[in-house]
């Protein structure tokens, strides 16, 4: 399946090109579930491809593979209609009026229309949600997450759909407390840290949900300790380790020098380079492990230098190492290869601000705005600069533009 994920996932490459039969996490760093790419409950929202969805499904965890449904060569589905699902699911239970509740040969009676709803992107790209979830209209009521019943029954309310499901099916699959908390977290609720940690430590929830909860820890915690992360560092689930590596900045540097260090020698490159990122402050001569992981980190950024993000990421490493001029060069490179990437201008202007070069700072914002006149965040940042510079009237203008184009 790693071979399929290489392309059908939302991820950042760590190497140049794709090497078949080599582990996904040695070549890519996948994105976790977060807003605005996914809905709060993990349904697809933007184009997120298959990986993040399929990992949420019980089928993935039970060992079901892409090629159980897709022909290995043509990639077409193996069986048309409900027969695809009835390869494994009992027709006596599911291919029945009591479960389908719509005529077998109608759209409403198709397993995939209830468990794998379709979303069309940009009018042409139809994608089906590979998380194979149970429709939950109650989440529409609480969070406006879509539910497939109302996608068809647009003239009915979510509470109608909820009542129908309770009446027809009995509602046998309530969310657990921690699952419900995870949705709150994705909805940007502030949870007490204990409640947040309970999600991560609940082994009944699958790996990608718990890893995504780790990635969201900055919402609940300003600081973590070695005691809190020890089990995650030692987890047998690689995404738990990857997410832990990502939030390394939440550990004070002294705490990072404890069990976190072992992530530098993790089995997977994705984990090692993330850990290296947050250990640069120890100094490269700290250990050969750090040196090696650092080399991998640099080469992983080098493969992305043709995109705006590549130069940006490289500059952050260089800033961490106090290399100011190289960081400026990386950001200028980023702007050259992708003038439509506002973050590079903002970070470059910020370096000029900190080195007390307000003219260069201003010129950088102006160049950024000329290339990206509709970037709210550029207008906003420029406005802050103007305030610092005493240009009050001009800043008001910038903030108006920022509001017009949204941040
Ligand atoms: C080298 C990249 C790459 C790899 C590896 C890859 N795919 Fe694809 N696949 C694509 C692209 C590109 C498309 C077309 C765009 C799209 O639909 O996302 C595609 C399309 C598909 C489609 C839709 C085909 C159709 O007729 O509509 C399926 C299904 C699919 N791939 C399944 C798989 C599976 C299963 C694997 C692993 C066995 C796999 N792919 C491996 C790149 C890849
Ligand atoms: C290769 C076998 C296989 C095929 C094919 C298959 N499933 Fe499954 N499915 C499973 C297994 C195994 C589970 C997990 C059962 C468990 O953990 O209780 C599962 C679980 C589910 C669940 C439960 C999800 C939940 O959250 O409780 C749904 C819904 C589902 N499948 C829908 C489908 C649909 C729709 C299709 C056809 C598009 C399909 N399955 C095809 C094997 C399969
Ligand atoms: C009209 C919508 C609809 C269709 C069509 C449908 N399901 Fe379901 N399915 C549901 C709902 C709703 C639940 C949740 C039931 C509950 O919570 O008690 C569910 C639950 C399930 C589950 C989870 C385990 C369980 O029994 O609670 C599986 C597996 C499943 N469906 C498989 C299928 C398969 C296979 C098909 C096609 C043969 C299918 N479903 C067609 C709505 C549908
Ligand atoms: C339980 C069955 C099932 C499994 C398992 C499954 N798919 Fe699919 N997949 C489908 C169905 C059904 C469609 C819709 C096909 C259609 O409409 O022709 C689909 C569509 C796709 C498409 C076309 C674009 C889209 O998103 O709808 C891609 C790409 C794809 N699958 C990739 C994968 C990959 C990669 C895996 C494994 C990681 C996988 N699928 C596992 C059933 C499955
Ligand atoms: C793919 C579209 C589609 C989906 C998804 C769908 N339905 Fe329907 N549903 C229909 C259509 C069309 C009818 C009316 C004609 C028929 O029976 O096929 C209908 C009829 C019904 C009816 C009986 C008539 C009525 O309006 O009172 C109920 C109840 C119902 N659906 C409930 C649900 C529930 C609950 C879900 C989600 C679990 C759901 N449907 C999902 C298309 C869909």
C-alpha cells in the first residue's frame, strides 16, 4: 500500500523522485488531519487524496488493501455496485431493506453513497471519501460537518436525518468520549490538557486520530515534559512518533535532550528529520546522530527548493543555526521561484525588521503586494510595519485591504 500512498496522499517529499518498494515514511512526510483540509470529524473537505482518509477507516486497521477493491492493473473497481462491498460484508445483513432502506437498485441503496460519499472539486474531480464512515447527522447539528443523508435529502433537516437513523438502525455506534473530544479539538475548542492527553493515550482510537491530536497540542499546552511524551517516543506506531517529533518545540531544550533524542535514530527518515529540526539548538557537534539527521534534513529541503516552501523551510533551519545571510538568500530564492507565495516575503521582511533595516522591510512588503495584491496577510503585515514606522494613515489603508481580502 505504501506504493499507492506515494502518490495518493497529501505529503511533503523527503527525497528526489519515488523509489518503489521503499517505505512511504522514508520518502515522504504525510500531513495529519487538520482544518481546513478536513472537516472536524475527518471527512474530506479540500483535495486530500486517499491516505489520510483510508488510515481513519476500520478497514485499513483490519488489513483491507487498495487492491481488495481496485484491479491491480487498471485501477478500476473490481465489482460494480454493492457486490464490491459484499465480497466481505454479509449480504444477509447489509443487502437487506432493513439496512439499505432504499430500493436496492436506486442511488440511495448503494453502499458507497452512504459510506463513501462523493465530493467534486473544481467541477470535474469527483473524489470518494475513503474513510468509510457511518453517517452522523448529529455532527451536522453540532459542527456543520456534512452528512451524506442530507447531501441527497437537501429539503430535510439534520435532525430529521438523525431521527430517521435512530428509528431505522437504532443508533448502535455512538462516539466514545475521547472520539467526541477529538472532534471538539479539531473544532478549535480549548480542552483542558488532561482531556487532550486522554485522547492521545486512548488505544481504542486509531493511529492517525491520535497522531493528529498530538499535532494539535499547541492548542492546549504551552509546554510539555519528557514524562508526558516518553510513551509516544517509544510507540510502535510510526505516526505517533512522527507527530511527537513535530511538536518538539513544546519541550524546553533540557527536556528535549532526554527521550526525545532517540527520535534522531528512528527507523523512518520522516521522523528523524523532524526531530533534527528541533534539536539544532544543541549545536551540530552535539552528536553524530544529530549530524546525520541534520544532513537528511538539509537534503529533504533541497529537493523542494523549486517550490516556495523549500526555500522557506531551509531559511528556518538556517535561522535556527543563527546563519542570517544564508537565510536571507534562501528566502530570496523562494521568492524568485514562486513569487505567489506570501509567506516568503513575510519571513524575509521579518528578518529585516529584526536586523533594523526598515527600508528593506518595507520594500519586501511592497514587492510581495505587487505580486500578490489579494493577499490579506501581506497587507496586514505591511500595516503592522507601517504602524511601527509611524505611518498611521497608510497603515489604516493596509488594514482595510487586509479585511477586504481576508487574512
Ligand atoms: C507514481 C504515482 C502513482 C502511484 C504510485 C499510484 N498512482 Fe494511482 N493515480 C495516479 C495519478 C496521477 C492518477 C490520476 C489522478 C487522480 O485521479 O488522482 C491516479 C489515478 C488512480 C485511480 C483512479 C483511476 C480511474 O480510473 O479513475 C485509482 C483507483 C488509483 N490511482 C489507485 C492506485 C492504487 C491502488 C495504487 C497502488 C497500487 C496507485 N494508484 C499508485 C498516480 C499514482
Ligand atoms: C476485503 C474485505 C472488505 C471489503 C471489500 C469491504 N470491507 Fe468494509 N470492512 C471490512 C472489515 C474487515 C471491517 C472492519 C470490521 C471491524 O473492525 O469490526 C470493515 C468495516 C466496515 C465499516 C464499519 C466502519 C465503522 O466505523 O464501524 C463500514 C461502514 C464498511 N466496512 C463499509 C464498506 C463498504 C461501503 C465497502 C464497499 C465499498 C466495503 N466496506 C468493502 C472488510 C471489507
Ligand atoms: C441509506 C444509507 C446506507 C446504505 C445504503 C448502507 N448503509 Fe451501512 N450503515 C448505515 C448507517 C446509518 C449505519 C450506522 C448504523 C448504526 O449506527 O446503528 C451503517 C452501518 C454499517 C456498518 C457498520 C457496522 C454496523 O452494522 O453497525 C457496516 C459494516 C455497513 N453499514 C456496511 C454496509 C454495506 C456493505 C452496505 C451495502 C450493501 C451498506 N452498509 C449500505 C447506512 C447505510
Ligand atoms: C472498500 C473498497 C475500496 C478500497 C479498500 C479502496 N478504494 Fe479507492 N475507490 C473505491 C471506490 C468505490 C471508488 C469510486 C470508483 C468509481 O466511482 O468508479 C474509488 C476511487 C478511488 C480513486 C479515484 C478518485 C477518488 O478519490 O474517488 C482513487 C485515486 C482511489 N480510489 C485510490 C485508492 C487507494 C490508493 C486505495 C488504498 C490506499 C483505495 N483506493 C482503497 C473503493 C475502494
Ligand atoms: C444518493 C442519495 C441518497 C442518500 C445518500 C440517502 N438517500 Fe434517502 N432517499 C433518496 C431518494 C432519491 C429517496 C426517494 C425515492 C427512493 O425511495 O428511492 C429517498 C428516500 C428516503 C426515505 C423515505 C422517503 C422520505 O422522504 O421520507 C427516507 C426515510 C430516507 N430516504 C432516509 C435516508 C437517510 C436516513 C439517509 C442517510 C443514512 C439517506 N436517506 C441517504 C436518496 C438518498
